[in-house]
């Protein structure tokens, strides 16, 4: 983008927030689009602490939104209304935030990466704020810098893409379970890819060590640990853009604010953005926020239940982006205080949810569709009346699912 930004910029579409309708109603397809068999949430876990809904925090900075909307190619992602799912779940309106195409990539991750990489460059080059792409590109032409990260797929591809667009190098560490196709997708963005003999956690450690040894390298990791929190904080600020879009899209269609927001969870950085967004406003009643993890990697649910940050052993799962064993240390305090519900889902349920969304016209991979699988566990099946009352969800509630990736996202070649 840096190299090409002047001549080609004029061809990108800029969208005015006020003039464009972002919300669409999918042809309902009634229940025909949705699998008929009721979900059996065998051995999924459930956590609820309704008092967390009343926890309040100060509003996170909204400056990332202005930066993102000025990027060439920026468009808000759609918010689809799916009446067939609303009727299946017994709620008033069901909206799906569709992140299958975000800044040219099939997952939401570029939002965090752009904002964090912009700050990394600005700090190195001594740029003043507010940040602009032109100033960043002028600065990178004078910098020798490699952006480094570990990834299960989507984050690494986004970092590789953004580094290339800024005219920087990228070095991406992937766990050994990463498929050759996923590694290729990252390498095709121009990055160096190193496979680590071990899990996501070991890949994070190796990326950190590689950076520590190189003054011309900077770690842009989407999880935090004590002593490494500034960059992940920027990533979380970047994710908030999709929530600002949801606010505007709901307003645009005359829809009430959500009563329940459902978010897929890996290390919890996206959920931290969701908690920060909804717990910093005066919405009455405040929405319930439900985090959904794979049954194979329930680090947030286990930590919430224990009321302390826990690492869990992880298994294999088709929800590749959610396969994380340790919560982000930065996300944990917000989630502990402000996340009022969490559940786990099995691979089969995520696969089914992705297929149902596909039939209703929304592209979603298993990690993104975990939101639908999770809300089904919460609002249907045995014990649902109790869970609905814990979430304060009724037949007129507005539910927003964050479908965080499309079926083409990195790693979904293993999902079948
Ligand atoms: C598609 C998708 N959804 C959700 C998440 C979860 O985000 P976090 O790790 O911040 O909880 C990820 C993480 O990589 C992801 O790739």
C-alpha cells in the first residue's frame, strides 16, 4: 500500500457512516435453512455470573475507528438480520456481524493489527498523533523493521499483509499443528514463516525470544503477559471498530440495543474489547455478554470458574483461532469483572453452525460460527429457561452474534 498508495488511492471507495445503509435482512428461508435436529450440548460447560453485567469501566479510546475508516479499502462489514435463527432461538431479532471480508482478509484480525502496527512504527519514528497512513509510510521508508508474531493463522496473515502494505518485513511463527495450506497463506503475503515444534504457546515464546535478540524487530502479539501489554492493548483498541460499526448499524435499522452479545474467545482479547465497549456505557439494561470457547481449550471458562487466571491443556479442534490455553493477562481482569457468561462448544456444533450460516447466506468458519453454536447451547436444550433468565434474554430480545471469520479464513482447510 505504501508503494502504491498515491496513484491507486482514488479508486478505493470511501463510505460515509451516515449515508450508507449497512444492515441487510437475509431472505429468511424460514427454518429450512437451519438444521432441524436439536443440538445435544453433551458435556459442554456453562458459567454465569449475572452481577458482572452491572460492572462499569471507563470508555476505551475511540481513535482507532478514525484511523481505520481513513484506510484505503475500508468498508464496514455487514450486519445481517437472520429471522430464521431468531425464531429457532426464541428471541426478537438475531443479527450476525459478518467479518468474512475485513480490509481484504477473511477475518476481523486486521483491525487490531493495523492499529498496533501503526503505533509500533510511530513510536520508533517519533511520529505525533493522530496517525495517518501517509505519515506512517513516509516513516517506514526510513526504518529497517521486521514485525514478528506467533499465530494460529488469522492474526499472522493479517500482520504479514499489513507489514507488506507498510513496506516492512514480517516473520511469523506457527505451531506445528498448522496445516501447510495455512502456512502457505501466510507466506504468500510475503512473510517468513517458521514452524515451531510445539503448541501456540510455545510459538508465542519462540517469537518473543526471536524478537528479544534483534533490535530491528518488534513483537506484535495479540495476547499479553506481565511485562508485555502495550502492543496487545493497541490490538484490543483496534477491535473496537467493529463494535462501533454494530452500534451505528443497529441505529440505522431502528433496532434496539442488544440484550445479548455473543463472542468467540481464544485468549480473550476480542472479548476484552466487547466488555470494554458495552460496560463503559450507560445502557439500561446492560447487555449480557456470552463468551464461547472450544471444549478442547476452555481457558477463560476455567479461569472464570476458579476466579483466577488458569492455563489449561489444549487438544485439537477445528476452531483453530480459538485454540488457546492461557488467557491474555490484559484481558483477564476485564473478563473476570465484566463477562457474565461463558460456554464451550464441540467441533461438531461449530461445523453445524458454520453450515447453517452458509445456507442462510453468511460465510463463516468454525471459529466464527462458534458464536452461533454457543448461543444455541445457552438458549435451547435442557435447562434453557434457567440460562435465559441468567442472561435476561426474552422473546423480544435483540441478540448480536460476532461471526469473526469467513469460511476462507486461515486454517479452515482442517475444518472439514
Ligand atoms: C476467527 C477468530 N475468532 C475469534 C478469535 C478470538 O480472539 P481472541 O484470541 O482475542 O480471544 C480469533 C483469534 O485468533 C480468531 O482467529
